[in-house]
């Protein structure tokens, strides 16, 4: 019998208002960011100003910025890890 997979979780935080994210990752930021937990992997989507802090606070997470993903402001696109 296989263990059922947990569905992916996508959390949005604006400021340091989400204690669940801070508890799970150690990261809190004044700017809005996303946290995706999928198959046990953590992915942050943060502003370029927060990328280094996110990496330091949660070294096991993959940290992405819009620029690194090639997503221009106002132009939605899905990164490969969401597919």
C-alpha cells in the first residue's frame, strides 16, 4: 500500500504576518513573497532584495526571483517547477 501524496501548498505572505511560514522556514520579510511546498521541497519566490536573506534563513529551500525566472512585471508565466 502506497502512502498518499500530500497536495502542494502555496502560501502568500505580505510582511511578517504569517507565523506558519516563519515557523516552517525561519524566514520572514517585510515585502510580499510566496512559499511553495511540493513533494517535500520548499521554493520561495521573493524580491531580489530578499533573496540572500531567504537563502540564509532556509538553506534547504530553492530561492527564486521574478528576474531569475524570466518573468517581467505584468507578464504572467509559470516556472518549470510549477508544471
